[in-house]
């Protein structure tokens, strides 16, 4: 999961804005929180004032020394100089609040949702169009990733951001996306891998999709996997 810092990471300018965004989350004072792609620590520092412990992960050589310098006043921050892909997460309950490079959004979500000890919640700043495809809707397409995580996590957009909130300003609209673990999963955990394989196959193989989903398509033979309502996906899998 190689960083593309110079291309698509846009850092938040204001600690005050970070505090406001955290206020839109379910992060609380006794939480362990991971900041992925921490940069110089704007998010890390605000988290450290609000939670029990923060793990800041940063792999950019030009930034890691600045992060260490900026965070030296805190005693509840662990800094890890490594790629996000290599980090072994805590066995304790944890949450994620981060502003990673946009190009890593999908990989981060899929990696952490389906890890052995998945987070209680994930808050990521992402491109608005990416978020809209993750959050299920009867009026929009749902991406493969949105279908994959739905049985175990609810998703919603918590707050839109302005382009001027970042440095450098992105060329796209952005939002704070919430991905929150369900109290009651829609599918039993022992069928997790079967569901993952099923969804991936349906999105990759149009013939298989038509064969399996045919009776649910309501005489709409041109329907694509991304156009199916999320509840229909669950019905097809359980059928």
C-alpha cells in the first residue's frame, strides 16, 4: 500500500476543523484510535487531547521526522514508521480516524473491515463520489466495496468539507465518511468468506450474475450488479 503523497494526499489546515469533525464521530475519551497517514500530525494531536491513546502511522520519509517533533509533548501517542499494509493492529478494541491519500481509500476499508480484529468504526476523509458509491441508496449505484461491507458495517456521510480546508486544495469534493460496525450483522460471521467470494464473482462474471440473480431482476435484463438494491443482494445470497 505505497503512499502517493505528492499526488493525492491533501492535509487538513485547521485543528479546529479536525475537532469539529471528531465531534461528528463516536470517538470517546477511553478509545484507542489509529491515524493512518498521519502526516505532520494535525489529526493526531487533536485526537491525543480527546482519547486514551493514539497510534499514528506514517511512511513518508519527508514527513516522519516532523511528525515526531510535533508530537513530542504528548505521552499517549505511538508513532509507527511503516506502510499501512504492514502494520499489525491491536488485539484490543480500536477505531480509525484518518485523512489518508484518496488513492488508498478502497484498500484501507477492505483491509480493515475484513481483518481478524476489525475496528469498531472507521472515519475517513474521502472523495465525495467514492463515498456516494459506498453508502447504499435506491437512487445511486452501489460499488462492489459498498456491497461487500454492508452486512457488517453501516455507512453514512457525516459532513462535507470545502476544498479550501486542505493544503494543497483537492480538485474534487470531499466528505467525512463513517463506517460503523453493526451491533447485529446481516450475515453470520461463519459465512463471511462465502459472501465475499459470492459478491466478487457476481461483479466480475456477468454471465454468472445473470444466472444467479435472474429471478430477482424483475424483467430488467440489462441491470448491472451495481444497480441492484443492497437488500436484493442479501436475498440472492441467502436464496
